[in-house]
């Protein structure tokens, strides 16, 4: 098994997908999780690359968010699209990052991701509330890299 396959069980992956669905019920924002083995560049730079690869900039309000994790590299990053960054302060994602980091330090990766997702949903709700007719523009499935 690779580091990525060992990171979460199938049941934990399903709990994370369910958390994404729950978080997105309150916001028009879109949340994705991408997990891969490692990165040779800064996690935020890799998150931006993956964001574009997954075509996450194709949301109506440009309000997609990716939570990127490089398992072997012990790095993660949260990256939000242009529509979010135009409305929020530079430290907008700090509380989400901190909630995740505390769990990650203790090896509780599933709960770190769930807390990060739910926190991201709460943050997004303030600037991008759910409105009638909102559609789920991006898959809630976890994206897995090499």
C-alpha cells in the first residue's frame, strides 16, 4: 500500500465526502479535498496547480476551495479561488488551518479534514450563502494523486 492508500480508510473517505456535502448545504461555495503522496514544491503552490487541474475555477461565483494534503511530505494547504479572495482578509483561512493542524499533529487525519471542511463551509456561508437554485458545481469525491 502507498502512503496515500494508508492515509484514510474507505469508511473515513466516505465520512469526509459526507462532511463536504453537509458543509455545502449552507453555502454556494464548493469544497474539494485532494490527497497525494508528496510534493517537491510549496504545498500552497501545489494546491494551486491541482486546483487548476481539477478545473475548480469553473464555478459561477469563483468560490471554490481546495484542501490539499501531501501525506509523505507532511504538508497541507488551503487555497480559495478569486471570488473568495476578493471578499476576505488575507488571514481568512487561518482558523480552518489551525483546526486541521491540531488534529494532524495527533495523527487524527480524518477528523482534521472533517473539521477543516465544516469550518470552511461556515466561513464561506458568511460571504457566499446558499440560495435557492444553487447547484453542486463540483464533485464532492476526494481527488487522489500519485
